C-alpha cells in the first residue's frame, strides 16, 4: 500500500479525505468544548478548515497581513462568543 499511496490517485485521494475528516472532527470537538452546540461547532470547524486551506494555497487576503496572522484572526473570531 505504501507504494500504491504514492502512485495511485484514488489511494492518495482516500488518504487525504480521511485526514481532512479527522482534522475537521478534532476542530469541532475543541470548539464544542468552548461552549458551542454541535451544529454551531460543526459549521465553525468547516469554515476554519476551508479557510485554512485557502490561506495555505492562495496566500493572504489583500496585503493587510501575513497568511498566518489572518488565520490566527479567523481562529479567534470562530472560537469566541
């Protein structure tokens, strides 16, 4: 499987999908512990996940601040009541 993972697009996609699901679940649980109900936490975790991918792939929004700082601001926004 290790070799297949590197050369098989379906295997690579399955592994990536599983990793993304695990990351989203962990984020949701953390946000729930901050006092948000499951539905609110799920939405916030998904926004955080997709925005994080966007900052990583696309870069900063405009020239206001670095991507890492923008992501920190988003985390603060999504985890504060």
